């Protein structure tokens, strides 16, 4: 059972990332859509970690979970928060 745990975790992370991507596309509040996008990126980072690619995880986490949402939130503050 312990050798199947990474496969199950990757499968669950993939399903969560699909749902988070769908919710990000459907959401009219840009701030919430950004949070869903960050959740999707976190799930991808977990999948990369489970695939034993720590170098990609070390680059992907700060950029896609940290810097990109931060820049997007700053841009949302300068424009309208809700999509018409």
C-alpha cells in the first residue's frame, strides 16, 4: 500500500488542479480567480515533487505560487475587481 500512496496523491492533486482551473475560469471575481490559480499551481508543484523533480519544484513554487499571484493582485488593485 505504501508504494501506491504517491500515485494516489498525484491523482488527487491532478483532480484538485482540474477543479481549481475550472473554478478560476468561471469566477467573475478576479481576486478569487487568482487564488484558484495559485491552488492549481500548488497542486502542480506537488505532482512535480512526487515525480521526483525537486529542481523544478524549487523554481515553480516561488514563481507560480508567490510572484505571479502577487503581481496579479497588484494589477487587480489598479483596475476593477469584478468582471462584467
